[in-house]
């Protein structure tokens, strides 16, 4: 069987298709909470989604001599405006660095994505383009960025509200966009070390088991024999504790235990039993994950990748390795689905506003609560129970009135080990379907999905994603404290 699916690369990158993971070059898997080991598959370089999709309608055609509009944060604080010459973009000093890699045209950011809207004349003043108010909170963005900078956390943090609006999308390191002379799209800034990691695809590791758990439950795979290692076809699959916890093996592993303890063996055997066709069908129908399942957001398309060339690829896909690639923004949408049962489209445009007064709304932003996938009701509670146990085990605590659900993931890819925590601080008063005209009182009833990706774990002495829980807790406290 050969099922191929590639997402779009940055314009400057060529797609390098590796050989199938069934080849003789395949080594031992390194996955969730697993010490460094040879990668389980020949991996492909990180993919970056470049398609620009603007869902905000423009009532009139842009005029060539229009002074481009501004971009504001959710509270109306200025982020980007036109310079004195009407051409160069000026970034507000207080927010320039923390927002550069998601807004600046050099980074192929929102200022470029929404260029048509920003150059559409306002009805009240045809010489000025319309402005956009984002869903992002500039102060939260700044505080998270400062924390990551102070602690040398190379990676990204994405915070999603229940309605799908992105509250923060932080990438460290960044740069000062006002110090860049040429504001044309720049491949190094867009896709290099200072690029938008939240929108770039890498192996997700065992955060993928959020989906694998539901698929196993749906197909009635509740118990498998687990020796801690499984060598099939000459390619060993191992559990993260197969060396340090030998006394616990062999074990008849339950689905619940497999999720909480992140057993690669269980989910590899589960996918092996279920088969590629059924797995791919469930990924598509339940999680909007697959070859024809691009998610069209107002800021671009989320393109996920899964390729199955043989049974070994199928098994390793179950724990987010082999040819599985996705981005932290998708993981945030997945975390929302896990906590509430429905996946909604992520978005960043709250309102179209008057360039002279950001408090004056002149047009609607993107739709909220747009449901695009759902976990069948019968399979929701087991997943929630497992994610609640993981959240408790890693020691992330939330204030009274909240419940916390999480999954950790450690993935080895072409750029080295990446650590993930996908979690949701669910407000117990949040129904999951509320609409907020204003986010000023969101914290009273709203929930926060937060995905953290650390790309330099060795700098902190981390081998496992669970070891980064203290960092995750500190950043989550910044978010909930707002």
C-alpha cells in the first residue's frame, strides 16, 4: 500500500521525500517520554504552510493610492501601521519583537495575508484602508515571549480560546522588524530560526495518541500484550520505560493504561489490528486529519501529513512518528476537540475596524465556533479520563473552577528531539458553544487550550516531555491570570 500526502513547503524549500520507514535503514523508535535513540523512520524536513486564505470579505476593490490600514490587538492596542511615506510598515515598539514572526511581511505574516483587506478603502475616508482587530492579546503575547526569552525556551506556545480564536501565538527567538530595511518577504526570516514555529509542521510524537486512543476505542481494542519492546519485521518498537521499568513487563496492557503511561506497543498493535484503511478513514472523519482535510483558516491553511507505505509505517504512525507531520496550531484545535468533543476552525480576525478609531467596528471578522469535526459521543469520556490522569501525573495544577486535561509528546525528527504538551484548562462553566462579543470577561467562563513545543530540550537537561511541565505551568499561569 502506498498512500502519499505532502503539505506545501516554503517557496525556497524543495520537498525531500525520504525512503519508506520499512527500509533497512530504519532504526529504533524514539517517542513520547522516550530517551534519545535512533529515529524510527527516515524523516522529511519540517513543512511550512504558505497558502494565504483571507476569509474576511472586502466590499470594494483595493485602490492603488490607498494608505494601508493598521492592525490592532484584541484590546485595540496598535501593533502595525503605515509609516510617514505611506508605504513602509511601522511596528509598535512595545509589541514589535513578540509579534514580528506572525505579523511582519518579511515573515509572510498577517500584514501580507490580509493585504487586500488592509488596502480596501474605508467608506468614511477613501484615502485610508480598513484596519483589522485581531483576537490576539498583545500583553499576553509579550509576557509569554519575555518568559521564553528569559528562560531560553526555543519553540512556540499557542493559546486557543474555546470559540477557536487564537489568544497568543508566540515564537522564540524573534527579531526587531523595525530594524529590517527591506520589508519584502524573506525566506530566512519566514522559515529560518526566527520563523513562525506555530505554523510549521513537525512530527508530533505521542500527542498523536489523542487520536489513536479514540480510534482504538471505536474499534474495540481494549487490551494487548505488552513486553515493553516489540520487534516485528526486524524493526523494534519500544516503550519509553522499557529499560528503566523492566520489572513491570510483560503486562496485559489496557487502553486506559496505554494512554496514561504512553505505551507505544499498545497503539502500534492497535493500528496493526485495525488496518490502514480504517485508521485513515477515522483520522479524516473524526479529526479532519488526512490528505484531503486541509483546514482553511483566515490566516492560511493547516496541512497535516500522513503517509503509509507499509505496515511498519502504520504502526509507527500510531505514536506520531514515521511520516506523520502537523503543527502546534492544529494540536491546539485537537486539544479543543478532546476537551469539548468538537473541533472548531482556528481564526485570528475579530473585527474590521476604523483606522482612525479601533473601537469603531465597520465589518465582521471571521466566524467563531465553526465546527469541522467531532468525536462520537460514545468515545469522549474515556479520552477525557485519560487526559485528566496525564494532567495530574505531570503536576500541572489549575485554579479552582477549572479542570485540566493533557497529553505529552516527545518526538525525534530531522531537527532533533521536540517536546510537546497539549493541554486544556477547562473552565467548569464553559459549555463549549458560547459566543463572545467582547473578550474582556472571557476568563470568567472561558477555557484555554495551550500547546507548548520546545525545540531545545537538551539545553534544559530534558529527555521527556513530562520534564517540561514546570515551564508549561508557568506559562499557563500567565494565560489564566489574565
